[in-house]
């Protein structure tokens, strides 16, 4: 994987993230805000979309205060196709033309219940945002990127998309779909001047777990693992933008994500068996428990 990625990067080149006209969903916090701030630092103009307009407004204020760059806050519920269509039209009007970079980042955390105890409401909620949000953003913005004749699209997935950890069914499924969609788009857009990158982190320190549906025990485990990895949203945003500039498809920013990738690819049956053993050894969470009020960290990528 890495040899092929590096070859494509060497042939592709480009600095798409510099001076970009960018749209970032979920830009009100976490990785999305880090993407928006880094793009502004690279001389870009950013449309900051979020379901929480107040958070998006705060990101815009930060961009103005720190970087003195133009930015725009827009309300958008990515699970609603009409909202994403409106976002695309609004962005084109603000930019005076199509965007050159789109980051489908908005997403939510969910975990702590095994399949059969999750409930269809939680499935629909998670897939509506994590999967359909990226489908909407891709289907609607790709024609604009083609019209621009160059640019990039970054989809935020997760190592959960290939790690398939127990008690994370909706999250795993949604992020696996984002990975598959990104791989498909990369092939379809080959030679078009549009680079596709999919971000697959493990744990990133952010402040939006309150938006998720994660049981208390799973939240405590996630917080412990986040302290071990130590990656900040800013580190992840910078490395992902650099990767898109180089035309790389996969971004696995942490060593644990890379280790899981290789174990799963080379020893799939053994990996899954070992995962099952570990799951039985871990303390089982009460599926009806909720994360404590005010918990401040989410799982990967929002």
C-alpha cells in the first residue's frame, strides 16, 4: 500500500491545500475546526459548515483573529440531502465559482452495545450522519470539483472501518462505507486532477463526545486510549492536507492504526479470533448506561 501511495504521490504533486476555496463539514469543533484553521493558515478561504451554527461562527471568528482570512459559517445537517445541496450552492456563490477542496468531516461517535441490542433508531442516526453525510457531500460536490478542473476531496473515516471492534457496529459499518466510497472515487477520478484522500485515525483528542451515543464504560475506555495515542486534531489535519497535496489515498496517522491495518490484511482470521477473545476478557458494559454528562472526548474523527 505505502509503496504504491508514494509512487502516486511522486507523480501527482501539487499544493491543493494552499490558497484553496474549501468547504469543511463539522467545522465547529475537533478535527473539522483544525482543518478549517489550517486551511486558513495556508492562505485559503473556508466555508465552515456545522449542525451547530454557534460553533461554526466561533471557528470563523478564530480564523479571522488568528489568520485574518475570509471564512463563512453555514448551518448544515449533513444527513439531509437538501441541506448539503444548499451548502453547495451557497459555497459557489460565496467563492464566485466552485470550491477546489471539500472535506466531508461531520460525524458522530456511537458504541458500547452489541448487535441485537443497538436498536434501529441508533443505526439510522449513525448511518444517516456518518455514511449518508459523506455520500451526500461526495455526490453533490464532485460535479463542482470537476467543473473547477482541479482540487481535492477528503473523507474522514476511521480505523474502525477496518478494525471492526466489537460493540461498535454502527460506527464500524459507517466508516467502512466511507473507506469503500473513497476508494471507488479515487479510481473514478484518476487523471481528473482531483485527489481523493480518506483519513483513518484511531483516537484523536477532541471535545465533541457530548454529541455521541456512547455508553459510560466505553467512554472510559476511549478516554484511556486517547491519552495513550496523544494525537491532536491539529496534527491530524496538517498531515492529512499534506497527504492530499501529494495525491495519497490513505492516511493512517497513528502507529496503532497502521499495525491494525497490517494485522487485519495479513492475518484476517487470526485477527478476528483474537479480537473476540479480548472482547470476552474485557469488563462488559451496561448497554443501558449513558456517558457521564459533560464528557469531553469523542472517538475518531468527527
